[in-house]
């Protein structure tokens, strides 16, 4: 009978990869975003809108995480941006090993900004550090104003909050101020934008902020 | 499931390093805010341990409470529910100090 002291972090393998990726990104001088939301909050629409506004301003590429299909990568590629699809085949989040493969075809030194669109999920992606500089949480008003308090981990860790689909506010019962109040309490340093990918409202402010963050 | 796989690979690595015959118990500490459901972790671990040195291992999960501290008045805060301000002095300068743990504490083996 042996009692073996272990004291090892279960996610250590992922954290090692994250540290390695973080070093690589810094060396190449590319800023990296990890875009996280529930399915249908509008991550891909937001990417389309953001990337078309950044054309000629920043050199961008996208890594698309989905359980299945390369539909999102095709939508992003249609904006004239290099997109690499990861099909997780069932996994509900991206991890360091999947990211390592997706990074292979990309010339990081030729990029200013790499956006990783995670698998639609408010829970698991938060646990798997990808070595990004910034987590961006996307929440649509149709999901309800209780989501930040129900899924606090994401909204605490996200450096930026994008509240999407504000064109739907007249039709859904969502207290926008409650979302911001909860998120400010969870992370007082968080930067927040209210946007609509349908009408374009709020997008210029977000894109200007993003450009100066990347260049800063 | 990927957390269970990472857990099993750590257990088997330690078992190999200490040259044991079989692992009987795996003690894991999981923070209340670690986004891990003990019953799901046990279910996944039990599925994948078959045919390994840990096939008979019991997974003992100790849940760690979420605790925080107020930087303004120094009070320690129970953070089982999301807390937005210090209950003592109402400062918002509070920080989670434990509750995000997710690690293998020890294993028992023969």
C-alpha cells in the first residue's frame, strides 16, 4: 500500500501549451483574442462585421472552433480574411493541442491580430487557456439579463464585453443596465460595448477600440 | 470528458513513475468555482479507467469552498454565491482566493 503525494493541476498539460503559445504570440508581435459566447449569440456575425471594418487597418486571421462543419470559416473567408477551421468532433471547447494544429498553416509574424472563435459555450472554454491576450465575451440581449450572474466565470475573466443584438431590445424583456451592473461588479476593469450586427450600431466604437488596443 | 482524460493521464504517469501494480484511490480537490461537476467527472473517469492500472480506483472528490478576501477591510468572504461587494464594508475591491482549484492531491496504490 503506497500513498503517493501528487499535487498536480489536472489542466497542467493545457496550461503548458498555453504558456508556449503565449510566448510564440509575443515573439511574433501578434495580439490574440479568444471570443466566447453561447451558441447563437452572434460571434460569427460579429467577426464578419469587425473584419470588414478592419480591412486595410490591421492584418487579421481567424481560427474557427466548431463541433462540426466549416461553415463559419467559409463565412469569415468571404470577408477576405484567412480562416482556419477546427472541427472539435464533439468537444465543447478548444484546447491547446487543437490550437497548436490550427496555428501550423499561419504565419504569425505577418499578422497584427488573430481572433480565435471558441465553440459556443459559456462554461468549458473559460477553463482552457489558449494563451490569448484577451477574452471577449459576447452576450445577446435575447439570452436574458441573468446570464452574467448565472455564468460568472466567463464574465469575470473577460476583458471586453460585447452586448449584441441591441436592435431586439424593444421585443425582448432584457434589462441592459442589469447586464452592465453585474459585469462591472464581476470585473470592474472590463470594457463594454452595446452593438447590433444587424444595424451596425455601436460597431465603429468597438472596432476603433480594438484597433487602438492592437496597436497600443 | 477532457478533464477526466487529463486526470487519468496524470494518475497513470504517477503510477508508472512509482512502479505500482494498481491504483486503488485517486483523491482530487475541486473548487466550487472550477466549473467541474463531481458526478460528471466520476462518470467520465469510470468510463475511461477500464483496462488501465487505475481500473479499480475510486475517485474521491473533495469540494473546496469558494473564499474571497476584501482588500479594503481585510475581511474574509464566503463566495459560495457570487458576491459583488464586501458584506462588512461594502467595498468592491474583493478577490477570490480559493474555489478555483482543480488538482490531483494524492493517489493510493499497491
